[in-house]
């Protein structure tokens, strides 16, 4: 349900190295071994070619507190990848003449601003103008509690509109929550039933369904953030995201879905082409993901501590899936490594710092820091032997010591260099460099 779309998820230079029919699985195993040894990633990946799984790996824990290890059947919440499933269901409804892409939504939601102008298609490609309710501060006050359709429609209605329909693109979870309700009204079946009827059962996706309360005894993973150790995240009630972010699946199930979708086994060809038609970076439940000279179609996802990506490359007929329930590195870097292995491109095994600090060592860094360069304050605290940073209006994040007076947060590409004598810290991120002074 995270609202940021990482359209440049993969980074690469143009080259002409072809797909490797066989690749170095041992090196890739070592890559994930390093992540697991250093407590950097928990989750599952799968790669298929021509519909056959050629690599899969699961590391970490489904439940840290119970010491339950993850395996290839561990199920994770897939976040906004759910939107691709919802788009498929909408296009199924169109193919069965239950819906039209050009019909407006006022008969379903007359109270929503511009509902007489907003079309089904505009909901699908985030061009409705309807405000994204997960952007609001109030969201975290209710997201763990169940909500009815009436309550959710009221929340979305009161949030209003950000722009006139079809004037621009703006990612909004509200669009796909409303599509979930439209599907239920059109088919007179629940979203969960529709998911099973049209996708999961025909494709034999035994571990794909609309989630409920997480049950780790049923091989469902909890999600975590890393604050020096894995800390369980609050659990969003899936009655809120529904088809915007409520689906549970495995990496191998998602690979099967991916293969079936792009090989034309779910939708008619004209429907699939509509999904792949990109406007302002987004199609109908899909966007493009570049890797070197190749272009994949897929989606990313994030809900609570879960993060995910799936994409399909026609070059080599490759499906790539990653689902995580806890990460302390950039998912981007893992994706690059896996695809580099598959496409026979160079990549390095990760190297992690072993620089150790004690809780007492951190005391000299603690305090509130301000900058003359940007209107932002950074508060530095600690939890045990872990330094914690929190910028104004943002969530706190743990810092990893990499050398004397130098710390990093890999997920955001942040490096903090402290000078305890001068009581300053230099923040480096994305090529920028900002000096902060302790108040």
C-alpha cells in the first residue's frame, strides 16, 4: 500500500549480453547466504523461464518470536501487487460485459467528487484525481482495525479530489479499493471469491488468497522492521486495502500467475495489451521495469513491513518475484543481483561492515540536530547499542556503524558522518550533502 512507485527499480547500462540458459546458482545461494548471516533480509524469491521454476530461495523467519524458519511455502502479504490481480478481474468483468472501461462510477459512489466524470479506466490507471487515503496522517490511527465498505467509502469521499479526472497521473490506493467494491457489486460475489474463481483455482495457485488475520501456524509470515534486531510491525486489517493491497501469496505462486498472464492464459490478447499500454508511467495495474536493455512489466508492493516485486521479461520469457517480510538492505540491489545472475551479467557478493560499537560509545552522538541548508531536524537517540535517527515528520530508522563516527541506513541510501568535537553531523544521500549542528 506504499504510495511511491519505484519505476527505476532496476539499474543497468545498454549491453548485448544474452540470457544464460544455465547460470551460477551456487553464487546466488552465497549471495543470499550473506544476507541471512548478517540479518539483512527475510523473504523468498523465485525465477521461472517458460513457465518452469529455475531458481527459488527462502531465508529468514516467518515468525521470529516462535523461531519459525521461512520456506518456499511461506506465504507473505504482497501489498500493491494485489492491484495487478484486481486489474485482471476488472478486465474479466469487461470481457463478460459486466463492466465497461468508459462507464462512470456515479451509480456506485454518487457522493464522491467528480464521480459523474471518473471512469473505470481512470481508476485503473490512477488518473481519477481521487485523493489517496493512505497519505493522510489519520490512516495509521485506524489501519489495524476492520472497516466496512460504508466506512471506507466515507473515508475516501471525505478525502476529496486532488485534480480533475484524466488531467494527470497520481498513484492512489483509493482507486483500487473502490474497484474492489465495484467488482463485488458487478459479480454479486465477494472479492475473495472472485479471486479464487477467476485466478487462483484456474491457475492452481493453492497459496494465493485475500488475507485475514496473520496465522503463522498456517505458514503465513509476520512482517518486521530492523531496529538492530527484528521488531514485529503492526498488522493492517485487510478489510481496508482489499484489492489494493490485501492479497497473500508465495513467490512461486506469483511466478505462475506472472507467466500465465503474460503468456495470454488469463485474459484475451486485447485486454492484456490494454494493461501494458503505459500512460505517464502506468498502465492498467502494471508499469514497466527496465533492466539493462530489457523491459519488464510488473508491479511493486509494500504493506506494513512487507515489500515485494514481480516482473515479466519477454526476453527469455523470464518471471522474477521477490517477497520480503523484513529487510535492512535495498530490495533494488537484491533484484539486480538475481537478474544479473539469470542474464549472465556481472555482480558482486555483498560485503557488510563488522565495525562494533557499544551503547556507551553512542552517547556522544545523541541529541537534536538542525541545518541551515534544509528546513529539517534530525533527532538522534539509541536503543541499546543501536543508534536511531528520526527526521521531522518521518519514521525513525536504525543506523549501522561502518567505521569510527560513521553510520549508514542502506534502505534509503543514507550515510551520517558525525564530528562529536564540533557537534555536527553530515548527512549524505543521493549525491546531496547537508551539515547539521547539535542544538
